[in-house]
C-alpha cells in the first residue's frame, strides 16, 4: 500500500489531471459521429464550441495545435483533429478510441445505405433530401466558420491578411492548397522571431492487426480487395484538403481508371456522404460496398483512415512537447489563420453547389437565423426539418 501511495503522489512537473475521463470523450465523439452533420467545416466548429468553449476539456492552444497538424497532414481534417484531441490527455489509447468512435457511426450508416441502394437499385429520395439538407448545412457551417474566425484570428492584421488570402485561394481553386498553410506558418514565424532548433526521436509504437469478423470470406475477389486497399491507402496518405480535394481524386480513380462505379453511382455515393453525419470522406465506405460488398466497405474505409491516424499520432508527441515554444506558437498561429480562411472559403464553394434557387436561399437564411437566435437548439433537429422540407419542395421545383 505504501508503494501505491508513493506512486500516486502528484508530480509537480506532470501535466494537470484532465477534468474529464477518456470514456466521456469517447461518448462525445460517438454522439458527434452520429449527429454531426455538415462535413469537416461544421465538425471542427462543433469540437471547438463543445470541447473548448462550453466544457473546457481542451485548451485553446491544444485545439490550435490539432488544427495545424490536421491541415499540414494529408487526409480527412475532422477525423485527424478528433484523433489529436484524443491524444492530448490520453495519448495513444485516447487517439485510437476517439478516432474509432468518431468514424464508426457514419461507417455503419453508409453500409446500411449501401445495402438499401443495391437492393432497390438506387435511392430516389436522396436528391430531395440533399436539396433541403444541403442548403441548411451551409447555414450551420457559415455560423461555425464565423465563430472560428472571431476566436482564432482576433484583431491581428497579419493573421487577417493570411485568412483572406487563404479564403480567396480556396474559392478560386475550389480546393485547399497545402503550400498556403506552410507559407502562412513560416510567414508568421519569420515576422515574430526565429525558430529555435528542437530535437527528438520518434516513439516506438506497436500495432495490433484487426480480427476478422464472422461474415463469410469464401466468395471474395481478393485481387479486387487488394486494388481497393492500395488505391484508398494512397488516397488517404497523399491527398490534401479533406473532403474538398478527395472527391475529384476519387472520381478519377473509381470511375475513370478502375470503372468500379458509373457516374450516377459516384454522384449518389457523394450524396450519401453529405446526407449522413460524420466525415465526408466516409463516402469511401459506400464506394467500397458498391464495389465489393461489406468487406469492400471495411477495406476502403480502413485504408482511407489508417494513414491519417498514423500521420496524426506519430508527430503528436512533438506537437505536445514543443508546442509552447514561441517559434512553434507563431507557426501554428499562421497555419490556423490559413486553415480558418480555407474553411470560410469552403463555405462559399459549397454554398455555390447547394444554394441554387429561392427555396434553398430561404432554407440557408432560416437555418442561420434560427441557430443564431436559439443557441441551444440541436443541429440534428434543424437538419431533420430541412430534410422533410426538401422531400416536400423538391418534387415541385423539379417539376416546375
């Protein structure tokens, strides 16, 4: 007992004990993955609002570090940020469990939709639902973008200049450019002072291979599964810009190069990702299902998200260790300003595709106004109302 008491004694040099448990954070990410509509722009806004502003579980500095790391690394932005926030206080276990909790709900949803899609030869109501949900979601992410801007950029003129340039580049190119983030970080670092050298070694990590499920493996096309694994691993490891950039990349591969899907099926796959909560990149699970059934969905989703997991947890110790260094703080501030600017630009890009007529303009404005007035109103309620409006209005608009 004495040994235990000595081991439990507080260490002055240790980090403060978090005000929440790992399971509380896992439950939060499960809920966000289940009800968090709006894609990466909205999801990173929800995390800031809920975990930094309202609950105080994550510090503003840790959130900014996570945003900077997620923007600098390829792969889905919101998933990488969630993984990093899990790492902040609970290290590898936290990153792993939080990442799984965030992705799993939307994966199960797209697999279920994949079953329905194959069984009934397409989902006719999808266009109508997305007509309403798409416009409403733009209102949600516009508010999220506004809050991130006011909190992250503040009154700093240099950060505002970076923010505006990044937003403009995103609008013009309709993608997020990694060199803008790197250049922004280096610019702020150069303006605020030189960066001192830091040294470190990568931490050794052990990985456990997943255990195969009980579903039949007898009739699988192993060659095609290998192609799926290789292609989606490449997509997850080398495509920057999250949902904005990976969609045209996937189109070039799954439609043009491999001919796994038709144009119509690919559009439906993107629509499925947009009308389901969680990361937009989960569309890879739907594509994998249409290509090779359940195991195709598992392989495609795992291959997409594993690189982003590794590219988050491997550099995470160095962000944690050196994140308070003035040079690193300046670099992170620059990348954060560019990232928030890209998010604002993404609102415009997505808005051009979703707000196409007077009913969608009305839905966009009504969503923003309602959420601004009733700050505690859950977003899923608004999204559900928008979906019902879409189902009622879209047939009239299409007929007209």
